[in-house]
C-alpha cells in the first residue's frame, strides 16, 4: 500500500472566496501512482472549507449568498466579543463545511461526477496564504 502526500498554496482574499482546486488535486493523485484507493484534501485552519460543487458563476454566487444568509458578516458573534477580530462569521461558516473532503481514487484519478469539482473556500476577513494538502492512500 502506498501513502502519498503533497501540498500546494493559494493566495486568498477571504470573504467567502471560492477556488476550483480540482486540477491540482487530480495532479497530486496522478503523481501518487495510486490506481485504486482513497484521497483526502485538507487545509489546516478554522476559517476554511473544502467541498464539491458544479463550479460555474451562478452556483458560486448562490453559494456565497447562502453563507451570507446563514452566518451574516454583520451579525453579533461571541467570538468577536471575545477576540475583537471581526471574523466570527468566518469560523461559523467553516464549521458548516469543514476543512476536509474525501474521495475515491479509481483508475488513478479522483472519482468525481461530470459536473463535480472540488473547491476550496476561504471565509476569513483578510488576505492569507493557504496551504492545501492532498493525501492519497491505496495501491
């Protein structure tokens, strides 16, 4: 069994910025040499999310609007009262999505649907460099 790990970085503006990372993840899977197994995309951080969507402008806009309705920027958050950093909404949004996404590896590639892309979401309220790790396990 092979265990392979690689990472890449993104420069992010924050405020629910959404990046399609499918190609970078597929490249990591191909580099792993694993034909059949499981992959995991992860990012250390409490203001990020990783999930799948059909990455197109309408849905990207819909997703941003959904998060604004669920955890509005201008709402009152206990986190902001304690720390004064104004990103309570970022933490709440991250907790709804989670910082990881697992997927099957089939034929040496991520097994995704035709209209399914893996996306990284940066919910924080400031610019940051984010590291995304791809781990692949299998044969």
